[in-house]
C-alpha cells in the first residue's frame, strides 16, 4: 500500500509500463516491416521470373515456327517436283500416242490436245474452241442413233455415267474427208467431281477404204469367176463342135472363135490381176 502511495514507485511503474508498451510496439513494427520487405522481395522475384518466362517462351515459339516453315517449304517443293514430274510424264505419253486425245472442260471448251488429235482434226491449235466449232457439221452414228458429233460430246458431259462411242464422218478445214472413231468418257477428281470429258479419236479412213476395197474385190472376184466360167463353157462348146465337124472351113471358124474367146479371157484375167496389184503397191508405198 505504501508503494502505491509512493510517487516515486508510481513513476517507475508507469515508466516500466510505457517501456513495455513501446517494446511491444517496436517489435510489432519491426516484424511487419520484415514481412513487408519479404513480400516485396518475393514480388520482385516473381515479376523478374514472369518477365524472363515470356521472352523464353517467345523465343521457343519463334524457333518452332521457323522449323515448321522450313518443313512446309520442303514439303511444297517436293510436291511441286512430283507434280512437275507427273505432268511431264503425262505430256510425254500423250505426245507419243498414235490416237488423238483432247480434253474438254465442263462447259464444252477444248482445254488440251495432243499432236495426233491436231493432225487428225486438221487444226494447228484448237485450244479454246467449243465442241460445236471444232466438229462443226460432222455427222455421227452411235448404237444405231444418228446425230451430230458435237451433240454426242455434249451428251457425255451432261450424263457423266455413260460412255459415248460413235463413228463420225468428218471433214477437215482443208476439205479432207475422214472417218473417225470417237470415244468420249467423263473425267472426275478423286472426290467424284466432274472436271470435263476426254475424247479418244482414231482415224479409221484407211481401214474403211481397205474394207470397201476388199468388198469391191470380192464382188469383182464373183463376177470374174462367173465370166471365166462362161468363157470356158463357150470355149468348150467350140472345141466339141470342132472335133465333130469334118468341114475344113467350119473347123477353121470354130478354131478362130476359140482363139478369140481365149484372148478375151486372157485380157479379162490380166485386167483383174492388174487391178488387184495396184492397191497392194499403193499400200506398200
């Protein structure tokens, strides 16, 4: 009780309390400052890491894109070389075909032809012409149906599932008449889309001429056989009369008739053989 009433003791007690409070406050402040400094240091480290991370990732993405670009360019070059090689092979095959080949787009325009087609049709460069302009008034027969050749080609473009085959009477721009065997087929992509039509053209003019010649020779052979048979029968009749007659004058007349008939038979056979050899010489030439 005396201590509580002693002013000195009270002063010391108050000073002690103040000191304790100041110590606690200082300790709390120091701890908070340490926490703040630690947080700031951590924030700076994280910020620095975040700043370094995008740059590293950006460089990695750039390198990856460059690698992909290089691979894409390499692939494109390979595909271009492959396409060029395929195109060269196709062009070489078409140029060496004896049959004419031409490609028509879906709207009926000539897109590509080979040398044989240009020679058969009589055009130096038919590219860009329509089927109507190219074939003009050429008449064609297909399966017993008659019509124009351009109509058959247009029908193949309208009906891709059907193969059109026709025999056409064609006249070149120079006026040369030809007999053509034409096959028209549809051209599709791998996905089934119709690109146009391909025409395979064969010149059957010489074949038709030989067939007509053989037919004519067959008819001539039949007529020749009949004529020879008739002439031999006549000679045989003259010979029988000659054997049976005793009149010298009549015998001379029968003999002259036999000689005349034999000469006519020789002339007829010689003419037939000469006519048969002429086409053979022309074909050999």
